[in-house]
């Protein structure tokens, strides 16, 4: 295992940070709340559109960093259900940027054997956006090396309610025995079914809250909050988050002497 430098991580170069990482103790699944596009633009006297466009640059850079670090699953919070309350012009722009991103990254997903995995109420998206989202998901659905999950029109509470309602329907029609529901079974009704829970959740912009994101899935997730605004978040920031994660003692409710450093059990 690499030894941590006596200097603060923030003083190290990117190569130094990379050398400090324990490659055998990286998270399997990282979730990201990408926050701060509007404030980034406002501080520069720019329209919000500029912040969103620069935020898209950050998405590509960060996904590339996770890919090169061989972290197999990344989930990003791209558009919440609450975001529908924004001005229509901004919503239209965000949908346009999403479509641009998918058109531009489509080939990259295929080349890197990366599965595009959308979650959320996709039927609420504009028709053209829905069609593209479903097309890219179908094209890449057979890949298993890497997964990029993108939360669109997503809310953690509504996800749990929807999963509960569908489970009730299956109980009522006899597909699920009454009184036999357990956590693993319930998780199959969530939009993230088949994905492991996140090991690490990163939120940018200095806000220390989870904003209705993956409420069920982050029960034992390590939380990392940074003041860096999303458009400024880059590979170096990814490394800082991962190094902080590797300093954590993940106990999952158990006593320290019971937890295995190899698998967290």
C-alpha cells in the first residue's frame, strides 16, 4: 500500500497524488452530484448557459479520469425532478446539452465497452431526448467492463414510492409471496437494479446535502463534499476525493476488529 506523504495532499502534484493511491482499495462505484454550474457562471458575469457548457467539459474529463483509474461504475446526477421547476429556456438548453453529450460520447462508450445506464422517470423527458437515451442504452447494454449511470428526471423519494407500488402489484397478483419481502428483493424494483450501492458519493460546490439522490442506495456510502464548483472539477479533484476515501474506516455498523480491510465485511 502506498505511504501517504507528510505534506498535505493539496500541496502535491497530480503525479504525486496518483502515486499515493492504493490501486487495490479503490471504490467500485462512485456517485457524483454535479453542483455549481450557475454560481460558476455568475461569478464570471456570464449567463447560466456558459456554466452548463463548461460543466459538460467537466463531465467528460471526470468520466475519463474514472475510466483510466479502472473504477467500473460511475453514477452522475444530471437532472433532478426538481429541475423541472427551472425556466423553460434553461430546461431546453439542458436537454440539448444532454443530446449533444450522447451524440459525441456514443462512439467512446462503444470503444471503451462502457454501458450507458439511464435511471429516473425517462418518460418525462422530451421525445427526441427519450429516443436518443433509449437508443444509446440499447446499443451499449451488453457491455460489462464499465457502467456510466446517468440520473435523468430522477428523485430518490419517487424512486422508492414507485418501487413500492410495483412490488405491491406483484404481491397482489401472486408473483411475490405475501410477507416474504426482503431488502435484496426490494432493490430489484429500484431503477438501479443490478448495480451495487455506491462506495463513495462526491458533491461539489460546498453544499453538504444529498438532495434526494439515491436515498436507498447510499445507506453506507462514504460522503465527500468539496467547495470546488462543478465546472472547475477535474482529474486532480477526483484524485483528492479518492485519497480522502482511502483514509476512511468503513465499518458498516460493525466493530473495528470485525471489519475485514480486504472486503469491508
